[in-house]
């Protein structure tokens, strides 16, 4: 995990946004399982922001859909519903089929 973080720090973002997005989301899942919610949230947020800036709507929708599931699992039902609503509108606007993700 530390090696992955070090490598991400050395890799220019323009080389591969997809790799950066996937690595940050994997790190977020790691921190989530360790109970480090703030760090996990920060990494998820960065992954979503990069997906948005890079124009990778499928990544953005998938990450937000996963975030909704996480919010629901930790008892944040209201935030999960808001996230679901946003995911649906984002998917509709970008012609992404949520059922396939």
C-alpha cells in the first residue's frame, strides 16, 4: 500500500488518468476496510474529481455508485439516497447504463 502511494506520487497524472483513478479508488477501499473513513473519503473524492475533469463519466458514475453503497452500509441513508439521485441524473445526462456497472 505504501509502495503504491509512493509510485502514484512520482507518476505524472497526464500519463494515465485511468491508472491514477483506479489506484486511488483501491487505496480508498483499503482505508475503508481499516476504518479510516476520512482518508477513504478523501481518496474517493479525488478519484471522482479526476474522473470528472478527465471526462471519464463511466468511472465517475461507478465510483459514485460504490460510494452510495458504502454510505448506506455505514448508516448514512440520507446521504446514500442523495448520492443515488445524483448518480442517476449523471448517468442519464451522459448516456451511461447504471445497470451494467
